[in-house]
């Protein structure tokens, strides 16, 4: 028999309270080096001294220097945005810290001869800890009693299970696959791997920014580079060549620079994602990576395990199917009872069997081999030639030996039962492996399918998300459970043990929806194969065997009731461990990303036309027509208020396409309408002898009204909320014109000015319509030219 160990003896007493206090005073505590969330000071400083805030402060300094105090109203918006950002992040920090505390890794420790559970951060050097299957090893340790099999993949990258007996070193960052032991901590805190486990695991995870955040960063960098030369040339042109005063030159240049900055866009994205985190927290979902909200919204393949996801996590023993005529059913049940009574309840299968079969009068085994996910069996020996094995029949018997019993097993599997083989056996050559297995009975277990499983998977099917079931169980059993849960394509299954190469896996990942007998490293390869086929993949899991796949997935989702390490490295943790909450999580991701995308186009209208107008103003014979306060009017009424309202709406459409391209394409018609209107208004200035102040007011009102048309377009389909919003925005503009025009540098208009304003207001719908049609035509041409690859 391989790796059979003596049953664990009595555990030591552990540290006393006074010894614990002494080690705490000596700093020998397993404290992580830093909090996973930002400090209050960091939150305040990052929001206050952002790149664009610094630009605004510099602009404000120039305006103050030339006495243009009336143009500083934009600072109110900057201050409000900064304050909202700080408050929102502090609120999110408070919520996330509370949730993180609930899901913080914990360990069983013996102190003063008593077993207690404490956070791993409270462990001290020389603590005696109890380790069993699924536990993360939180600090370096040495086994003093019992034995375990551990997986050190988080450190070494190798998924092989390693046996650890008395005297063996345990590396923090590894995790226990099977068995149970007592171990003394040898290195804690900064001296061990444990304090760096989460960071190291996340470093090994794909950490590329999703499309939206990556596009925004590129946009901000590009604008940051352009602002300085454009602003400098524009100021020189306005003052030196067009003869504007220093004050006028500073005001017009400040307006152009402010118009080019998408200050509200980045803030809106951050706030929307932070608000999404809080909404998910209210649904018992801990978000550990803010960026995963977008990734989840783009997911088109969801990989799930059978146990705990499709089925309830609690397994139940359903009886036996006798295979040997020379042994009665009563004798078989006694043999099985003795077998399970000698095993540690370190996995769900053994826990279910012990719940029904454990006996206090069972024979004591001389040697015990705990279950291994590599060998797929466990075994006991009573001495002499009497040994028994329990596990996957095809692994114990081999393909040829299993053939006579396959039909009986598969008939049970077809009903959703998990089938294990209980057999007598002999130790293999040199005490390794097993030989001459004699089948005694099939042992039947079952995980009932969750009540809400059908509804949950029906949602994903309706949303265009393909569900792939990846399980270590027999594929027939997994297929039956998937079929009962209503998973599309559940009848297409494959035994992963037959997939020998990566090419086999890559071919199978598109053909099959159910994978059985999957080993931990194969789960990772399946995720990679799906990604290589251009899928965005989410993976749910709760066990140590899911860790490699969770790290590889674009978005990883763990159950809080699962292993510590799975929860720590995942992007999302379902605190209620209920997979039925996943539809609401996906819906929230899609809602926030879709709404950000359409609201982003409102911001980009101002940025696009301001940038182009500033460049034109450098070479043209007219001065930049807008002031900072007038752009603030446009930003407030046609961008800020409507974007906040639109961001709250439901939207569960599948997120597709490039974020920035989609937003720019939406913004172009309105941006070019603004440009067209402003240029022609400036041409009318000479014909109607309109003053610069009137022209500035006319252009400010026109770009605001163009913004209203843009809001109307992105708000479709129209509902009562949208109608109310548009009515409120129009009333707000009329109130500003009538009551507080000076606050936004709006001047009274002459008859000629009113006439020009009226004519161009009437032209706006036609210009936007023509530009929309032209853009649609260009998009169609690009679509055909690219062979269907380009879609606007």
C-alpha cells in the first residue's frame, strides 16, 4: 500500500496565554505587511492631487493673477467632484473593510490545550495549528503529528501533490489537499510567505486592464501630452497676433484647456465602479478587484464546478450495489463502516459516508491512506493480506478490469449518482500502488441539484453566456446533474482523462459543455484554450483543486464557504456561497459598464469639439469664443446631471465592442455639430455686427442645446424618467438665463443676436441628423472593407 501512515496520536498542548503575549511583544506575529485597501490619507491625497486637478489649480492660478475671479466657477465643480470622490471611496473602504473582515482567512490553533479558530493575522511563532483538507498554510511550519498531502503550486507552479509527514517542512502559500496534521509555526509575518500570499497569487494572475480602463488611461495620457503645446500656442496666437489683452488671452486659453480635459469622465467611471461595488456588497458579494466589474460584464463563457454550484454542497450516502456474491450485503456494510471509521473526515465524500456509516466499534486499521485527487482512491490495511480500497472504479480497476462493470455503474450515474468502487486488494510490488483488486460493491452518493439551478442557468442561456461544467467526477454523473439543472448542451460530455495533449483540450473546449474526470492542471488548460479562442472566461470554484483555474480566468468567483486560498485569490467572493446570486452580479456588471459607455459619449462631445476648435483657433483669425464659466454651464446641464441619472438605469445587454471607439462614434455627430455651429456663428458676427460678448453667449447656449440633443439620443428608448430629465434640464437653462446669467458669463442679446441664435437652434436637428447618416454610411463602408470585422 503506498504512503499509508499510522493514525495520528494525541496532539501537543500548544502555547500558553503568557507565551503568546511574549511573542506578540517580540513582534513575532503573522501580521500582513499592509492593508488590502487604501489608507484614508492616500484616498484624500490621490483625489485632491490628481493629474487633472493639478492642471485646474494651475489654470486657476493664472486666472487669479489676471483678476478673472468670475471665471473661477469651474473650481466649484472640481471641488464637488473631488469631495464626491473622497466620500465615495471612504464609504467603499468602510464597507469593503467590514466585508473583508468577514472573509478574512482563519486558522485552527491549539492554545492552553484548547482548539480555537482565530484570524491568521493573530497567529504567533511556535503556535500549534491544526491543518486539514482545504486549509491554506498561513505561515511556514513543521509537522509534529499526523500527515497531509499538500499542493505547492502557488509557490513552485507545480500542481503535484506532496506527502508531508512528521518532521516535514510546510511552506506558507501552499494548501492542504488531503489528510490532517498538527504543525508548529516556524516563520511568521514578514519572515514567511504567508504575508505575501495574496499579492503573489494575484501577480501570477492575468492582471491586464480591461478595455474600458485601458482606453481611458490612453486617452488621459494623450490629452495630457496635447494640452501643454496647444495651450501655449493658443495663448501666443490670441495675445500676440490677434491683439487680445493678457486677461482675455488667459480666459480664452483656460476655456480651451478646460474643454479638452475629460475630468468628469474619469471620475464618473471611478464613482460608477465604486457604487457598483457597494451595490454588490449589499447582495453579499465581496469585490476584491474593482476592474473585474467590467470583465464580468464582457464574459461570454462561464465555467462552473458541479458540486456546490449545480448541486448542493452537502453529499448524501444513497446505498450500495453489491458486486460480489460471496459477501452478504450486511457484511459489506460492516466492512464499509469499518473502512470509513478509520478515515479522517477531510473531504466531502468521507464526511457523507461517516455521517451514515461511522461506528464507534469499528476495527482499527494498522495503516491508512487518505484520498488523493491524483490517485482517485483511499485505502486501509488491517494487516496480513486484508486491505480495502475505495475510489473511482476506472482508476482502481483500469480500463480492462472496469469493462464488465461499466454498464451497472453508468446506469447509476445516469440518474445523477456518484459511483465509487469498494474493493478488497493486495499491496502492489515494493509496497507501492495496489494489485489484484476484487470488486465488492458500488457505493452510491449524490449531491441534490439546487432548487434554483434551472432558473439561474436559464438566465445565462438567455444572456448569450455559454456554461461549461468542469468537474473531477465521472462525466456521466456530471452530465446527468447538468441536464437536471437545465444547462444547454449537457448531453455533450467528455472524459478529460482521455485528453492527453493541449491540442486535444483546445479541440474539446468548443465541442463539449461537460467535462468529467478533470485534474486541477487540466482545468487551467481548459481556461487557456477557451481564451485562445477569443472567449472572455469567468470561473467559479470553491476548492483547492480550482485554484489554478481561478488564477487563469479573466474573472474568478469563489464561494466564501470554500477553501481560504480560493477566496483570497478570486476577484469576487460570494459571501452567501449561493451561485443563484450570480445573475444579479453579472447584471450589475453589465448595467454599470453599458451606462458608463453611453454616458462617456456625453463627455467626449465637449472634449472633441474643444480640441479641434482650439487647434483651428491657433491658425484662424478669430479668438476662442468660449469662457471657462460658459463651458461649466454646458458641462453641468448636458453632461454632469444627465450622466448621473443615466448611470443608475438598468441595462443587461451583453457588453461588446471597443469602449473608447463606441463612445467616440456616438459623440462625433454632436461634436461636429458644435464645431459647425460655432464656426458659422463666428462668420455671422461680421455680417450682423455682433459683439464678442454676445457671440460668446450665443455659442455657449448653442453648445448646451446641442448637448441636450445628445442626451436625448443616448437616453433612448424614451421613458418617463427621460422625459422628466429633459424637462428639468430645459427649465434649469431657462432659469439660469433669466435669473443668474452673470454666474455663467451670459450677456444680454441684441435683436441680431437673438435672430442668429434662433436660426441656428432650428438648424441643429438637421445638422445632427445629416452627420449621423454620414457616419452610418462610413461605418457601413468600413464594415464591408474589413470583411465584417469592423462594427461601429
